[in-house]
C-alpha cells in the first residue's frame, strides 16, 4: 500500500528527484519518509507541504514509522 506522502507527491506530478531538487532535501530522505523507514523532521514535512500545497498533517496521515520518536 502506498503511503499518503507518496500518493500526494505523485498526484502533484513530482518524481522523487524533482521533489528533492525543489525542496533542497536529499531524495533518499524523502524516499525513506514515504516508505515509513524514517520519521521525517518537522523541517522536512514543512518543505514538502509547501511544495505540494497541503498541510503537514496530510503528509503523515495514517503513517506508521518503524523508528518512531527519532527525528531526522
């Protein structure tokens, strides 16, 4: 099942590399967040939310992170 973050990115027409370039984030950081492998920092969520024109909460809705409590 695709994460909400990945669904939003794709619906806005961005590849991982395009989203990374537009936000100044590493594409691996975005990928790990989308797969639930790493809890994204508030700065990461902020940058992505601005790019995708959505709320930070929308990006992480229904997401279970494997290393809960660890920020990037």
